[in-house]
C-alpha cells in the first residue's frame, strides 16, 4: 500500500443519487456495459466519454445517497475510475466501494476544479491538488480497509486471507 | 470513558476490548438475511468467492418478500434459484407469503438482545428494537458472512434521543420518526447509530418499537438501538430466541449529539409529497384529498397497525372513490388478524387484504398502480416521486391510524378526530 493515486478530476454536485444515475433502474434490462456508457449523463452529458482510466470523481455531499445497489459501484469500476473524493458519502455506497476495491476519501472538496490533477495518498490520509497548492489532511483509512482496497476488494481479499488476518501495513505479512 | 450500545456490541463481537466510534473492527455476526430483491447479486458474489462450504448458511435466512407474489417470470426464477441454493446449503428459508424479512426474523426467534445481525436491506435497523445491532449490507458483504461468519464494520458514532413523556392515544412511533425526520432531515443520521430512550419507549409495545427502529433507516442510520426490558425479553422468549444478553449504554458514554423530544406533546405527523423530511403536524395536511390508502410494509404492517386501522374502520365504509390495500407484515400477523376479526372488518370496510410481503411499498408486485393525479396516504417509509411507478401521482406518509382515518373520510384526517382513532394496545407484560 501507500501507492499514490493520481488522476484528473471530474466534478459532480451534492446529493448525487447513484440509484438514478448509474444503475439499471435507470436503464431497465440493460447490462452494466451499456449503463456505464450513460453514467451521470443526465447531469453531465458525455461524462463517460471524457472519463479516462484512473480519473478521479470529485463530488459534494451525500454521494451515492439512497442507493445500496452494489451495481452502482460495479459500473464505476468498469469505467476504471481511480478514486472518488467527496464531502460525504451515502453509507452503503461507501461500503460497497471498499468491498469492490474502489478507493473513497471523505474530504472537503472546495477549490478543486474539473480537470485538476488530484493526488491521493490513502496510507497517509492526504488529498492534494499540487497545481493549486491544495493539500488536505484526512483521517487515513484504517489498515483493515486499506488491506481490502489493496487486494482489489473484499472477495479477492478473502480469497487470499480466508481467516480475515489483516496483513501488517509495515511488513505486508499476515 | 463509557461506551454506547453500538460500541459495546461491536466490541464484544470482535474481541476488541474497547472499540470506539471511528474504529474499524472485524466482527462475528450472529445471524444474516438475504431477500429476493438482492439475491441475484449476492448469489453471484457467493459464486465468485468460490467457497466450497458455507458454514454460516445455517444462520442465514433467505426471504422471498419483495416479489411476493412474483409479478413476472424473472422474479419467479430468482425464487427458484433461492430455493435450490437454500436446499443445497441448508439455509433458513421463508417462501412467498411467509412475510417481510424484518418481521419473520424476530418472529422466527433467530436472534436475541446483544446480537449482531446483518441483512441485505437498509431497514435491517429494525432488529435494534430488540437491543440487537442490526444493519444493512450488500451482496459482497453477505457472501463474506456466509463463508466466514465475519464482516468488517466501522464503529458508528451515536446520537442519543431522549423522549420526554409518553405518546398520547392516536400518536405512534411512526409520528415520532416523522417528527425526527422533520428535525434532522433525511439522512440526518448518516453513518450513525441512534439510541432511543425514555418513558415513551417503556410504554411502547414491541410492534411500535419495531417501527421506531425500522424507520431510522430514513434518517440514514446505520443502526437504531433500544435497551431491552421485560417486554423485549418476554417477546423474544415466546419466539424461542436464545437467552438474551441485554446491553445497556454507560452513563458516561460519548455521543455525537444528544436530542430531546417532547413525546407527550407530539400530535400525529404527516410527510408531504415526494420528501420524507417535509413533515408537518396532521392539522397542516388535513383536508388534502386522497385516492389510495395503504396499510402495510416493513414499517407499519404489524398486528398493532392492523388493529389501529380496524378500530377506526370496523362497521364503517371507506369513502367513495378511495381504494385501500392492506398487506400484513407476515403470515403470523395475517393469521392473528384473521383470528381477531380484523381481516373481516377491514375487508367489509372496503379494503383489499393482500398476501404478506413488502412489494406494495415500491409497487414491485404491480398491485398498487396509481393513476395520474392520484394521491396516496401510506404507512410505508418512503414517498419519493414516482416510487409507486407513476411520477404523476403523490404519496403522503402517516401512521396506520392516520391512513385509516383518511381512507374513511377521503381526506387526510387526524385519527384522534374519528371514533376508534384513540385505540391503543393494553400491555400484557409490564
């Protein structure tokens, strides 16, 4: 762990309910690949097309609110989103992100603009936009959560550690 | 420093001496639940995990309640898959018509005070009515629990709510929660646990306590916890639950917020169209014309809810042009309601009583289809625009008593103004 996540910022606002904007509820009968291409398009037309691998979603309050559908996270993984930084998250959405290996950081996002290069250090607990001189300390994710994220999600984590033994962040040993 | 109920339960289940808010623990789960709405994803995740054995299956209930009865072949096929899986791995199974997950789990005696229970549904907070830490999870979580019996949790901060006095006749836990929603806003307790305490809780019957814990999901709560008393323990024992291990909060526990609510002075509340937190006293909504009335769902489909409705509607007739649906929370609730003559009273009054289940809440079953301009008064928990499938209709939320009183007059009505609207249960235990 400790690898720096670096990606271009894509801004979204407050109270983005992923239920509406990135699940098949919005596109009944369509598969994830189709839904992914239309993600958030009601709010930001062409969002998916502009998203490159490893880019970072920067959002306001309650991101993923009301939706406990894990599929909303599968869509974002499919689009290879590098991380999500938001002022706050819906509870189950936050959980689903970690369980599916998508880094999430709760952090003040004021001053961050679209296309800014955002740097996230999960181990240290830091979000930075070097070009704007923004450096924000956040409580680092607990070791257990970092381990699950590092493994790519809960299922790969449990395949490697069926007894839930958390690898030590210092030695990498279980 | 003392601990909250949430901190104590998560500590005792993770072998951590003193887990506190903000800590992440890996905790042993006592019971798990998967309902048909989330079964396809969860079973896919179980397959991905590729575990040969699922030691926790015997302590996992599969519940077919969202598609009860299934409205299309796709749902019926999900049920087939659940039945086959349940048989192969020996999970507990509740089939179509048996009832809503949050009702059949306690009725089945599957958990007790002090337990840690997870379910694939945000309203899994219901189990907190019995002093158990109940919380909602998703398919990956459920797969992990079925394989290992354990799961990671972030220990939540707790909001302590002290209820002053006791609710007056005609006022219910539903009204209390709606008042909380008006005050804190939807998701006002996001990530957090809520502890409810005070004389109003002691006076409440179990059914109403379940509403209180259940409906905390609309506040965004991760869990809603009540302390156990004689009523709790007697109820659990009568359902064959394991010996209770009641957990209390320490007097010096640390809370993120303390709130006082004047329970005694609270009138019936109504959440107005489209927003669970646009809440007013029933007076302010009174007179609003309604076309549809629903008593049911995991929030208010229990016996005391049906009794409230029947107390108002017995020997009368709902207003012309109003349609009313009643969905008992479980087969047991249905049976007891039949024994007490409630089903007869409600049916004679003009209501249609449906199979136990929760599909009417989001109209999954296709039985509650509204027309353009229709206004629904519902005892359910959410009233988002279009929740019943037609964005050109509106949903108001209130207690079962408010729903029944409104069905009677055709307009939103304070139940205390109609005969029978002041009905309240007589406690057996205390």
